[in-house]
């Protein structure tokens, strides 16, 4: 439905503009994506630091002047980097939109990365990296991610590591900015009360004279993870143990063969079946029937490169092994037997219903369409995805489960030493 | 038969401000309805004045535990059947409990409205609270508490509330404690349920692509036959918190802490004085709403003492709470506390510049627009305001904010935010053993 409402224009400098009108509220949302993301960080953490520092000075404006301009009209303007793309997001009431587009243009085109501001953001980033150790879930996930991804950049959080971030200087940010933030690598989505052609014209007025660099826009392939499943973990003085089970899973861009199952769609459905909502399999079996956890679920993120399928649970330290066995039994069950057709249909309705509910606000629509375009799926993936989900059969789901969940999983545990030792073996407790 | 619903807003000026309609049934149940044709969904959000503030101290955690048990079914619905019915249709459901309310919501496709409402009503009106499910679910709540205790910010918040509201339900954690929950019985929970899950305590908000007639008819058919009220115990009002007369400082030592926390808190008004609450919202925005605000500019950007700093006013029925929180290196705890107090003193002594006030107002009004975009946001807003006070107040917000004057900022800052009487809660890393 969204796809038919899209107004699309490629500006002369290469910016792809995608606009949708929504007259029901006085809100304009815009998102600016550049391809790349932290997976292309020359030094881990470069993209994130660039995103933090980019709003802190331009050729003409100081950090405070930028903040005052956005805050004086009550606009929200933020920047971020994920593993797969850089993002600036803007939200305003309609009357301020043009002025805020001009400010965003100045920030994205001519950041000055003042040395003092870069130093400040660097110090704050180092603190954030350390703060991740305060949450047992993020410690367990960080251990799992690094075991699974080895040499691949997905092994690290977008923040980078303390050692790497400490070496970054403004010159690194300028270089990264020049390489990735350029009109011929930019996708802009504009959603809201301003009529789409008018919104695109406003974009053209503010971004149209940004000259393309002419550099190639290819993104080179990344190193394979080259890892073997193993058990990792960290002893911490916590109330709960966190247990995670991880399996390598395909990229959303993995080529699909006509006579093979769409593995991405099948794994999205298996993830929904296991981990989505109060009626999901893990919730019912491990929480409702056995009282082992408050939080038990699964996730399978959509990734440009190799993804991961993770099931996790937070449980009482005394139940660490029982909970691990419980998670494992549910993954094994998907390999051993096909889902009932009714289970599959329920999972489809659940997944598609929630997919639709995730596109309610202007910002959500701007995010999903821009993201699809940026990672190479195209905005029509918004229509192809539900079709692919509908087409998954019980056979395809089981075949995919067999392919990905038959082997030994990667396991990560965090909790009190005595609780995690039986899982890891005494020598491995960090 | 006469229409059991009547419009409760007698003043047409008042009701016209709200894009929704408020109706009250003869038995006291309130329906707030807004039709939005542009979206193919309906959100039903049922708010119950059955929060933790009604608990006796020895039953701490009861209201929240009951929220879990509501989903364990009725004579007609087996445990989990409701979740399957909603989610199997592609809908979503969940619930939340605070000191002042419990609420339960479903989002479904518009065509599923009539099919799903009966089950939600059945759960809330006729929860069975089976003994064996009670025992099992208690383990789940213990895990919820354990997870909360592994989060330093949650621990700090609990300590602030305990210090600010001694001997009041607001001072006890909504989740309760293991000790209290261990001695709780299903029978006590059933009594609590039957006392508070009654029509006069309920606000049903229905927002989305459904007409008023459909909403009312479904409610008339299915939100009736309440259990006869039981007495959990004699209800009693929340005792007023003691006046803050000095600086009260608590220090928590937590394991695995990388950054220290500093939280300064003051009692604010309850719903009896919403106007002062709005002014405190503006003060929070003036103090720390963005990089150009004084606290962020001075402490994060210039002196570089904090990782982050923020402030907010949290409205509660009987006594709201204003707090300023900073994440920082422990070395700067004292400097930051002094700097915050100095900023407050400035608010007491110097009139706020009109431009600064205008900026804060614009930020607040835009935030209000941004937070009323979806049916679920609207349903939540109406239900929340009506449970604490009156739903039409929700849409007074932009107008109230617009009329705040510099003098009012000074008056309200002096009234609530004393520089020599507040509660400071500090978290530092526990020394290595």
C-alpha cells in the first residue's frame, strides 16, 4: 500500500528522494541514510564518533549555535550509526521544516569536527563503552557477538573498543565523512503533512547544489567470520544469569533460488514462533509453564551481511543449566518436527500484524522505506516481504531450521561464577 | 430502554477541546472514544484505579502481581488463551502497573474489534486467579525483581522513592519484594481484585477505526456482570509525605558500576494542582532540554563533568516528583550537585529571560504533538489523565503551557525546588573485595 503512494526522484547530484504525504497530523519526519555504516569503520568506532561529532560544528556554526537553532523551534534532530548505515533523523512541525532542512544540509555537508568537540565526544564514548559492562544482557550479547563474528566487523558494537576509540582524531572523521556522506551515497525519505512533490522541491533547494565527489560507491566485501561454535561467558556478581544461544543465519540479501525456500522469510517466521509475544513458544514453555524467567525471547536481526539467530533467557543463577537445556530443546524441536500448519498460520498472522503496526508514525514509515532502499532491497520490499512470509510452507520452515539449527550453537553465559562454571568449565570462566 | 451512557462533560467548551468524547455509564464506568478512520486498527486500553498505592505495606507487590495473574484466565478462558486469541489474529496485547493505575491494552485490526473485546473484559472482570498458576507466576515475578535489581538505574530510582516517601505506598517498589510476595495468598489477591476492578474505577479508551455506536454496543454487551465487590480491606488514603526540611543524602554501593549516578529529588504537586505540574514540566525543559539548556551546556559540554544529565516532573495522584539525574565520574559528584543547586538558586532569584521560556514552551508543545500521533498514544494519554484526574485535561496541555509567565516559573521554583531541602541519592561502585 505504501509503495503505491511513493513519490521518488533522483536529484542531479545522485541523492535519492522518497516522499509520502500524510495530511492527518502536523508532523514532518525526514531521514537521511548513507550506505556503509560501522561495518566499514577503518578503525572500530569511527562511524559512531563521526555521528556524535557531526552536529558539533560546521564551517559557519558552532555547536551551541546548531543546538540553539534546532531547540528554539522544538525540532528533534539526531544522528546515529548502525552496523549497516549512517542515519540523521529530523522531526518538526510543518512550518519549521524548510528551515530545519537547511540546517541539516549544513551539518551533513560541512561538518568542521572541532578538535575540542571531538575530544569531548571521544571521552563520552569511552565512558559509554565502559557502561555497557553494567548490564548483564549487554555483556552476554557482546561475548556472543565476538565469538560468532571473529574477524568480521559485526563482532564489535558500533561504539568500537576503548583502545581503538582512544586513537581517533578529527582527521579520521573528516576522511570517513568524505568517503560515505556524499550525495551519490545518500537516500532521503520525507514523510508527513507537506505534499510530497513540495517536500522533494524543498530538499532540492537545500541539498541540490551539493556536488557529488565522483568517487566509486562500491562497498568492498568483508572478511568471513571464520569461527567455530564455542562457549563463552563472564562471571559477574548479578541477581540473574543471562544465557544466550546463537546460530549463524543468512543475510537478507542472500540470493534466493527459485526451488529452495526463502530462508530469510522462514527464519523470520521461526523467530516469531519462538520469541514474539505472550503466546510465543519460549514464553509459554519456559515462562508460563515452568516459571524460569521473566524475560525469554529470540531475535533474528535483518542484516546486509551474515546475520545471527539468538535465543536468550534471564534466569535465577540456580537454574542456569536448566534454562540452557530448555532453550536448546526448543531449537532441537524445530529441527526434529515440522510446525503444525495452524502454528505456522498463527505465526504468519502475528508477524504480519505486527509488521503493519510498526508503520504507524511518519518517522516509522520514513525509517522502514529509507532503510530498505539503503541496504539494496528497494522500497518495494515492503510489499515483497509480506508475500514471502505468506509463501513459507511447513516443509520450508523445517528445512531451514534443519540447515541452521542442527549444528552446535555458540553459547554465552553471564552470572555468578558458581552458576556459570558448570556451563563453561572451570578454566573458561573469565 | 434509556441510553446507559451519558456525556459527562457538561461544559461544551471543555469537551470541544478534546478530539475524543467522554461518556459515563450509570454504574460509573467511563468510555472515552475517538474515531480515526485513516488507520485500519483499533486500540482498546482499559485503565483501572488499582495501582500499588492501594496496597497495605505487608502486601507490597500485590497490584502488579495481579496484573500478571489477570492473564491466567477465567472460567471460560484457560491460561494463555487470551494471548493466543489476540496475537493469533495479528494483534498485540500487554499491560503495565504503577503506583496510581494498572492498565491493559490490545491493538487489533478494526475488523477484529468485536471478536477480541469480550475476552479482554472477561479477564478483567472475572479473573480466576487459580492457586497453582499463582504459585508458578510468583517465580516469574521473582525473576522480574531480580532483573530490576541488576539494573543500576532501577535500583537508584527505588532508593530515591523510598527516601522521598517513607511510610507511603509511593516509597515501596511497585514490583514488591520477595519477602512480601512469599507470604501473599491467592485469596488476598482475589479480594483486592474484587474491590478495585469495579466499574467506577475503570476507564475504557477506544481509539481507531470504530464508530461510537460499535464501541458502546460492544462495551454494553461485554463489560457488564461485574463480580460483587469484596473488601480487600478498608481503603485508606495515602498519607502525605513528610515535608522535606533538609538535605537527605543516601549512598548506594552497587556491583559492576562503571559510572556513578546522582539523583536529586523534590516533592511536587499531585493532581489537585496540575497547573504547578505544568510549570514544573517547563522548568525541567528549561534546565536540561537539549544541548543549549544550562545544565547540559555547563556540565556536559563546558565543564565536562557528566556523561549525561536530565530532569523531569513525574505526575502522581497524591504527590508528584521532580528529579534531576546525572551519570558521571564519581570524582565530580560534589561539583555537580553544587552546580545544580546553583542553577536552581538562579531560578529562585532571577527572572527567566522571555526567549528562554518561549523556547521551552515550543519544545513542550511540539513534544505533545509528537506524542499524540498514533491511536495507542492517544488511548494511553486519555486513560492516564482520566484515571488520575479528567481526560479533558489532556488536551489542555498546549494551552496551559502557552500561558506560563516568567513570574510563575520563579514562584513555582521557589515553592517546590528548595536549594536547602531535597533528597540526594547517589550510586557508586562497591569497593572490590
